[in-house]
C-alpha cells in the first residue's frame, strides 16, 4: 500500500500530465445539448489540484525549529 505522500505525488503527476495535454492542443469552450464544456474552468481546476498537492507535500517534508532560551 502506498503512503499518503506517494498518492498525492501521483495525483500531482496525473494533473500535470493532463495540463500538458490540454495546453498542447487548446480547445474552445462550447455547449452541446445543454451541457457546457469550459476547458478554461477545467484547466483552473487542475491547477488548483496541483497547488493543493504542493501544499500537502510541503507539509510532509521534515522540518527543524531552532530556539534559544534566555536565563
């Protein structure tokens, strides 16, 4: 079973791959049989997903806090 960080990294990689596909051959937004297809909105959602993944992965990184006490 993969860890949470591995799953988030996979989601990020898939989102980035989809962004690359969409931006390589941009398509216009359109409406078909009452269903609206807005590629720009989909692209925003994918970018938001990548940002979310970055935040979660940054939280998984080890960190160190240095402090100094005074007497």
